[in-house]
C-alpha cells in the first residue's frame, strides 16, 4: 500500500498542528493540540484523527462517530513516535527516515483498523 506523509501543516500563532497521511483509497487527518508556546517547549496534550475518502467525505467509525481521540497508552506511544518525526535527527536525516515514517504509519494503521470498518 502506497502512502504519502505530510507533516506539520500549521497556521502561524496556532497551537494546532495538522498532519495528513494519504493512502491509495483514503486519507487520515491528524490534529495535534499543544499547550504552551509553539516556539518554546510546546507540550502535546491531545491528538484526534479522522478518516476521509480522497474526495474529502468523512468516513464514520464502527460506532457511528466521526473522529477518534487517542488516549492513555496509545497516546504515550503516539507522543514518542511524533517526537521522533519532529526531532533534529529526523529533520537533518541523521536517522533512518523511512523506518521512522513506517513506525508512525503502522501505528496509525493499527488504530484505523481497530476503529473503522474498511471495505
């Protein structure tokens, strides 16, 4: 399955960061909410994701809701993976970027499979 990872689409002065993963048949919109100043020690406090078709129609979850809030141990895992993608080493290609991307993508796919019924 092919994918494109678009990281850190952010408006200036905002505490929200928008990431997108585009697959062949759908895309995932990930919204990260931070506390504190974004240019000085931001702290991730909430992560929500939605699944959309390539035509931007929102796909409902198994329980009928539209979005998923990442909580508890999954939030901790997401925070660690996100920290790697935002690190100096990742941005300057000092670590294997493909492996870091795949870890992030596989984690998000596990959440998608758990929460959505894909046909």
